[in-house]
C-alpha cells in the first residue's frame, strides 16, 4: 500500500470535527487479495489523533426468519475488512442494532448513544445523533457517496419517503455482557414493487453536494476520497427533499 497517498489525503482534508465517520473500500489500495487493514488503521490513527472514530459494522445478512440472533461480541461486520478489524481489535463500544450497528473508538466514545430506538435511523438512533451535531465529519476512503455515506438514510426516514416502508422483526440479542434479550427492531427498507424497484439515486445527490462545496473530493490514481460535514449534508438533503420527496428515490414511472 502507498502509505504516503493516504497520509497526503488525510492531511489535505484538514478535519476539524471531533467525531469522524469512516466508510471504506480497501480494494483500490491493494493489488493483492490481502488488504492489510491493520496498516490502514495505523495511518488513520496517526492522522486523526484525538478524534473519536465511528465505523459501520452492519450485518445486512441478518434475517428475521432464518437467522434471528445478533451477538454484540461476535456478529461480524459486513462493511469490509477495515471495519471488521476495527470492530474486533480497536473499538471501545458497539451500538445495538442487528442490521445497522456501528463500532466506536476515541476520547468521546461514551457521548455517542448506544441506540435508543427500534429503527435503524429513526428518533433516538445513533444516526440521528450523528446527523444533528455540527462536529461530525463523514469521510469515505476508496468509495464515493454510494456506499460511503450512510448518513443519507437518516433524512429518508425523517421525511418518511414514500418509496420506503418499515419492516418490524423480533431478534434475539446477545449483549456485551453475554446476557440475552429478545427485542423488536425495525428497518426502513425499500419497497418491493415495480414502481419503487430502482436503487437510490445518489449520483444526483453526490453531484449537488460537490457543486455546493459541502462535499470535498480528491481523486488520486483513480482512487476516490470524500469528506463532508454530516450536519451540513443532512440539512442540504432535507431541503432538497422538501422540494422533491423523491430526491434520493430515483423512482420508476408506471
């Protein structure tokens, strides 16, 4: 891996926020199949000293019928090798949600709520907390807005977009102390019908955020790096949604 490349990008970003959400795709960084997430983490840690780091540790394969057990300590992150390394070896805490958990490390880790609601991105969620603070930065390494900005889902749930609906499911949770609980959770997922079958139209949003200068992008050797303030981006998207409720929806016409 080109250590100087990541150093250069993180220095250029000049991140002032106390909290940093990191989305990553290490494939562009390494020619070999071995991604070496430990090396990437050391570079991040060196450049973001004193920051509180948040990484998604989603388990999207969790199924309420076939696999309805989520374990705080053992359910693996499905968001790439860096996030799994971070979850297992670095993080101080993990939020509680069987699909959309995050792992957290840093001096202000205890300020971030553990997740006080059923839904992934609703009122009382970690994502609501992150999107409504002015001192949270979202960065993506090796990936663009699509896959590198989970914060976009919070405005969708807040605005109750018509192309998504709640799915409620009962899940057995093994907590950090290995005690078991059975709880209802919900996920504001894409509706399964022809009208709503398209994926999110995040390319439009990405271009708008770049034009507004809320989203900063650096591209080196074909590798994309992005940075934005989570609260500024959230407000921008909500404003767009008030004018066009399907701003992120890319809905199919009948």
